[in-house]
C-alpha cells in the first residue's frame, strides 16, 4: 500500500469517528447547550439527534423548544408535529404545538392542544405535564407567568422534590418582577439539584438588578464553582462589573463569555458596548462597522458608531452615522447620550448653534450631564461671546443639583465682560455668601460696582465697601496677605484715587502709602502722593 492510500484510509477513519461522535451527542448535551443559551449549538445537536433517533419524540420536543428560543415559531411547530407523529401518545409535543399558538396570541387553539396532552395522562399524578405546560406559558412570545406559577404550585401536590418545578417558578416570578419570590424559588431548585449552575446564576442576576452587588457576586461565584464553563454566569457577572463601573473587569469577563458562547451578532454588539466603556474606541468601531455591514437595519449600531467616531476624532463619519440614527429612530428611542454626542459632533464640525441646542436637550433629559453646559459656556467664553456664555453658565447652575462656587464665578465674569454689571454683581454677591472669607468675591463685586459708577467728582463710591471688605478678608494674617498682593494693590489704589477725588487727602495718603509697601517704585502713585503733600503744604503756608 502506497503512502497516499494510507493517508486516505486515516482520513476516512477520522471522518467516521467524528461523525459517530456527533451522532452520539445526547439530549442531555443539547439541554446543556440550551442552559448555556448556545441555541445554535443546541439546534445542531438536536438535529443530529433526531436524525439518529427519529422515533424519540422527546428529541423533536427539545428541538422545537430550541427553535422557540431562536424565535423561529414555524420551525418549532414543524418539529413538534413530527414528534406527535412518531409518538401519538406523548404529551410533550402536543403541549409544544400549543406553545407555538400562544406565541401567535391564539389562546383558544393553544388550549385545544393542551387539553389533548392532558387527556393522554392523569394530570393529577404526572408531574411532567405540569412542567411542559409551565414551560409553554413562560417561554413563548406572549408569556403568562401567573398561569405557569399556578400550575407549578398545583404540581407540588405530586412532588416537592423536583428541581425543575422551582427553576421554572423562579423564571415565572422573574417575569413578574417579584425578585424575592424568584430568589427563593431558585434557591429551592439549587438545593434539590446541586449540580445546576443555572440556579445560582439566576440568583446572581436578580441580586444585580436589585443592586445588591455583594450577594450577586457571591451567587455568580457559586455558579462558576459548579460549572466553570457556564457561559451565562460570565455574561451576567460582566454586567455586574459594568454596573459597578469596573469596566476593565467587565471587558475581561465578557471576553471569557465570548469564548464559551455561540458567536452571533447580539453577543458581538454587547462586547462592543463593553469596549466602548473601557475606552477601546477603535476596536469597538471595528466590530460595529462589521456588524453594520451585515445588519444595516440595526440602528443601535449607527448610534455606537457615532459615539466611537467622535472619540476617535473622525467627526465627519461620526456625524453621518449619528444623523442616520436620528433620521430613522423614533423619538421614544432617543437617549440623552444621543443628543450629547450629536451636539458634540456638531460643535466639532463648526455648527455651534445646532450643537448647543442638542447639548441642552441632553441635559434636559439627564440633569447629571449638566457639566456639559459648562463646557459649552466655556466654548462661547473663549470666543468672547460673553452674553451667550452667561446664558449657558446660568442654565448649568439651574440644572445642577448642587452648583459649585466656580459656576457662579464663571457666570459673574461672563456678565462682567458682557457689560451686564448689575447681573455680574448679583452673581459675585452669591460667591461672597457661599465663601465669605474669600477676598476674590469682593474684588469682583467692587469691579462690577465701579463700572456702575463714575470716576469723577460725581462718583458715588459704589465700589468702596467691597474694596474695604477685600482688604479686611485679605489681611487677616501675614500668610493670607502674602496670597493677595495684586488684589490688595487694586483696592489700595482705587480707595486712594476715590478719596483724592473727594478731597479726603489724609485718607487717600494712607491708602497710597499702603500701596507703596507692596509696590515701592510705582511712579504714578509716588507722583500723586507728592502732589497731595505739596498741595497740603501750600495750604498751610497761606
């Protein structure tokens, strides 16, 4: 026998071995895949199983159930019908057919098949019929969790030691948003079946929803100690890390989930979201663009593409993506973050007015984003559009739960440089109330009032009390005084000049002399002092 013949024989042997392994996969293998939510893998397992065991109605039943998870109702019904053909006395597939009618909101048709199934057994003694019916009511496109729980509680009269009862009961309560009852049911299921990781994973999921992150983490750890390859536990644990802002752990854990889960667009999209929140924008955008090419009707992909494009500096394509999202998404689907990124992309593209409008809309939907109004105000402030800057600083203050002193200071300065001195004074007054020991608030009140006054013989001295307060607050001790030499010089100079105008020369000399202690060589102040002293000497000689 030549070498090539040997290779062919080995290849055929391996192929036969592989085929036998596939065909040898059991219902339990398929159910494990369903528990792991690997529905495509489960579909292949059950298809192979039904080919090898066409007379086993349960194989057709579980194939139908799996099609229901894949939202392929017609395929599910075909599988269930085939199951009734191979075993007209089997209850499972009759219930399955009814389940497909529930998904179509055809309750009367569903009940006919449920009644047919119940007629084949003593429903008061057969716990399996209760399991099949509860499953049908829970896992269809129009679930009726109340009816499922009623049936399961009745089935407790048959046995209280079947873990499936309590697993389904937990799922029913979960649909009804009854977290406490759901956890109790899952715990009972876990007690009865200590090898089922799904019970603990569901408990972790419920606690995560309730924001009890410590107990949630404990439950996920228990699930993974039972089955280190239980995919849903990694996915939901990643969600826990995400909810607690542990983004790197979230990405790492979700990556582990991807290794164990069937590869599909939904898991890839969620992975892209984790990448976004861990600031891996380039990789996120790569995945999103790939998904967009296969599923251009998924608007969430365009949303995320817009976000990532902004973060990577591709403002042109970001604007294209986010505008496509806005033009196709209904108003109910718009999030605050959508307006935020649309606004930021517009601002980067030079459309300030429309960008600002969208930023305001974002803050209107989510006040926690009020900080963006400060960024927007600064943009206008830097452009010397002080009136517009003041508008947005004022809006930020109104939208913030607890405005900070810097907000009021920025607002006051914007009004000041917009020549709105009354409004500026009002803002700086608020600063002196929030921080009465800070000299700067008084300095800006003085400046605002100075602009409301005249610096001639008709001056009213509106700024005087605030410059005096500035001096008082800035000279409480030598350390404080050393921090504010410029502010003190401004106050001394103004008070010296004002008193000179009012011919209060003794007072003006006192302020000028204090000024010279800080700036001994200032020629203007020295000349003014000399002029005042000369004038006083002249008066004395007359």
